[in-house]
C-alpha cells in the first residue's frame, strides 16, 4: 500500500506473509535448472524432481 493512495485498503498481514513465503520458495526452486527448464517428459518425473529439490532446500534450511 502506498502512502499517496487516497483510499486506504486494509492488508491482511498474515496472508501477505504466507504469499511472500510461497513466492520465495518458488524462486528458490526455479534456481534448480532442471525445474526451471522442465527437461522431464512426464508429469510424474517432473514432480519427483520437484519433490527432491524441495527436500534438498528444506534440509539446507535446517542445517543453516
């Protein structure tokens, strides 16, 4: 919300934080080249690599 707006719109901060969290997670997943370019032919193999990348990011987050 900008200060110059004449009509103030209420922002749900909890929902905004969740949206930001999801966007950041997707950006990190896109940094994995295989996910970003989608080399896999089938949806099943793509989802398997997506899960693997998610687990790798989660484990890296836990160790940090």
